[in-house]
């Protein structure tokens, strides 16, 4: 059976990074939640947990942005319309 899910190279990249950082967040949390006896280990777990959770949110935002851009694309093109082409009225923060 052939795969019916098509994903772009950029989408594949963001999906893999999102899954990796989500797994890292869960793994560090599960493995480090009881590491309170050694202050250095506790600090390292906290730093890695903050990094991994912020990275997960960043990749989630990139994934949402890419999905939004893909959904908002006009499949027919502006030249096929009878009316004038519509342009974005203002620039967005991410470009």
C-alpha cells in the first residue's frame, strides 16, 4: 500500500525536531524528577528541562506557521480569478 500522507522537506524537518525535543522533555522530566539529593544534578536537569521545553514550544510554533501557510495557499492561483489579485495588506512578524 502506498503512503497517502505527503509532507514537504521543511515539514519533515520541523516534525522530527518537534518529536525529538518533546521526547527529550518527557525523558528528562521522568528521569530527573527525583534527583533532589545532588544539587548539581538537580541544576543540570533543570537547565536541560528548560531548554527542551522551550525548544518544543519553538518547533510547535514553526509547525503551526507552516501548516497555516500551506492551508492559506491559493490552489487555483490569482490569474485564474476574474477579479483583481488579492495581496496581503500588511507584513507579518515572521515575514
